[in-house]
C-alpha cells in the first residue's frame, strides 16, 4: 500500500513539474524553464570543477559563456513573467530577476580580459549594478521578515547575509575603479579566475536554484519547510565548500579578504586593521587546520 502511495505521489510530482511549461514560457525564443535547466546543469559542472581544483573545467571559456548566457536568459524570462505571480510577490520577484542579472554581470566583469574595463560605460555600470545589488539584498531581508512564514524568513535572512558578502568586491571596484582591480590581479595572479570560479558562479548558481525552489513553492509543489530548509542548506553548503576549496587549491595566488586594499596599506593603519579582521582566507585556513589540512 505504501509503495502504491509513493508511486502516485511520484506521478503527481511529475505532472506538476511537466506543467511548468519548460519550452514556451514566456515564449519559445526565451524559454524560462529550459534556460533555467541549462543554467543549473552548466553551473553544476563549473562548480564541480572548481571544488576539484580543475581549472580546465571551472575556467573553460565555452562552458562559462553557456552558463552566463543561459543565466541571463533565465533572469530576463523570469522578469517577463513576474506579472503571473500573486500580486503580493510580483515586486520582489521582479527584484530577484534583476538581481540575478546583476550577479551575471559580476561573473562576466571579473573574468580575465573583460573588454572595455576602463571605459566610462563600464565604470558607470560598475557603480549602478553595485548600488542596486546592495539595495536589493536589503529588500530581500525586509521582505522575508515582514511577509514570509518563519521557516522561510530565517532562510531568507541567512541568504541575504551570504549575498551581502558578494558585494564587497563590486563596491570596491565601483569606488576605486579599474586601477584597483588591475593592482589586485598583479598582487594575486589567480584572483580573477578564483573569484569567478569560487565566488560568483557558485553564488549565481545557488540563487538560480533558490528561485526555482520559489517557483515550486508558489505553485504549491513544495511547502514552507522544504523551501526554508532547502534555502538554508544550499546557501551554507555552497558558501562553506567554495570558501574552503579556494584555499585548498589556490592559496597565496588568490585571496578572500573581504576588504582588499591595493596597494597594500601601511602597517598599523585602519585599512590594514580592517583587512586583517575581515580576512576570510585566514578563517578558512584555520578551519582547514582543524580538519587536518595545513595550507603552505
């Protein structure tokens, strides 16, 4: 009897997933479901390569291009169908779609050899996208506190905190310009590759998966607890694994200092103090040491 019940549940879930119109929503030229599937699969391959320390996979230009295009298409399609969501969620769904585009911009912007990096247009984009990202993250946290059930609200707060860690580098780029970014890459030769592979691809991927989970929740396919636990678990697993593996595979040639002044500030200055206090690389190395892995 239990086996029959499980089979019926599986068939019901399959019908519900099929009903999401993977190939023609909002229209065939921009399928939200298909682009989301390509985003999730290509992102999983990139992240798997990064966790294994395999840059032939994690930094493969073709795979990165597929991922960026699919994720951008998915965000654009999501923005076009926000009007179909319940009225109370339309505004926040719209902001999540635009924020996903911002994350994709960071993936492309921090890739080595990004074109026109010192032009006025790119400089303006760096500032606008960074500021919008900060405002969007704040709005997600407020929305979770005011509008969502407790299980989802807690997950949204955790997710907002993790997302806030992402905007430190874009804000420094926006304020200090491309000269700062070129200086950082000189000091840490693998910084551009590592930031994309271990920070911005995993972040955009986790965010895309969470948005898919939100779609399932909105369609009543999953409940509050499943969404909340899924959110929190995915955020923490992605954050912890990528932070640790960057230090395992690319120590010294890349860094995870959240405040990254360049050139290096004088010893004893406030900037040096902040850089030392918010050095995620040092924290990751301490955690790895506890696990028996010592970084040279």
